[in-house]
C-alpha cells in the first residue's frame, strides 16, 4: 500500500478548513495513518522545501509555512500519491480545477492551503522528516471491503 505526506498549511488552519480538507481524503476512501498539529521550525520548513531553495519565493514560503500551526498527515491507499495531487489541484488556486481543494477553496498561489508529496521518493523523504516510524499507525478500516474489491 502506498503512503503520502499531506500538510494543511497555516492558511487552511486559520480559515477553519481543517475538517473540510480532511473530509475529502476520508470520503474518497484513503486511510489516515499519521496526524500531528504543530508549528514547524524554520529548520524543518527549509528541509521540507529544500528543493526550492534557489527560487525567489523560498524566503517568503518558509516565513509563511512557519507562521502558524499546520496539520501534518500521512494518508495510505492504492495510488494515493498521484490521487492526492489530483484531489489537491494545480499549484495556483486561480487555475486549479473546480472540485479540487485549491480550486474550490483558494485564489492565491502563496495561500494554496495544502501540501502533498509529488512522487514516491518525495513522499518517503517528507514522511521521514515530519514523522518518526512509531508515530505512524498501521490499521485496516472495517469499511475496507466496501471501498476495495
Ligand atoms: N509557491 C509560491 N510561488 C510560486 C510557486 C510556488 O509561493 O510562484 C509556493 C506554493 O505555496 C507552493 C509551494 O511554493 O505550494 C511549492 O511549490 P511547488 O511548485 O512544489 O507546488 P506544489 O507542489 O505545492 O503544487
Ligand atoms: Mg511541490
């Protein structure tokens, strides 16, 4: 089973959209295996967004992501990495499709509500950065036979 790292950014938390965003992953049929609520340190944020460190928006992105609490999560399911990216929508909420989290709930690229790992390697890296192995819970929802053949 695949796992991916998802984080509700400080704008999602401040706007009271935590339940709305989690609902979309839950009702889709993915399984929550890790969850924590924290204000990220600058070090964690810089590691998380390390791939963007030469980009002009890096400083303001790290300022923003550390500016308030985030909901860090790991979700599990078949094809969850790519599917979560589809649920989330394109990076710029102004052009994200309606029906996606960013397309339905945001208007600005610097306030796009949610992060999701973009590939198996980044999912592994980000899960390891935000969670210890014993903070992830392996379990099988009783509804699983109604979600999967
Ligand atoms: N970002 C930004 N300005 C830009 C591009 C990206 O503020 O011009 C921020 C935005 O919050 C985005 C994050 O940097 O979610 C990481 O960018 P990436 O291209 O990896 O987008 P994502 O994977 O989040 O869709
Ligand atoms: Mg990205």
